[in-house]
């Protein structure tokens, strides 16, 4: 019998549809069921600009950017 090691991988994806166009807002993979583990315990607060080209920010990809704690 072969044992396959278990590893949790959660794929998160936010797609924004506006005027018939899909925008990749947020894509992230995390390895924990812990709440807010995407940003080391901080709640996810995003700002998304449809005119932005999707890009990597830290371990996240898309047009949405993380709003830093204490910034609105």
C-alpha cells in the first residue's frame, strides 16, 4: 500500500464581470484553513481598478490590491 502525504491547498479566485468583460480580481493559494491566513492574520481588504493590468502582489495575482492596515 502506498501512502500519499496529505497537504491542504485552497485556491481562491475572484472574477469581476463588468459590461460583459471578465477581470481577474484576486487569485491566491493558501495552505491553511485558518481565518485570514492569506495576509498573516489581517482581514482581506481589497481595492480593484478595472483599468489595471493583472499583476503579482506578494503571493496574490490580479487587478485587486491589498489595502494596508490603517489605510482606507
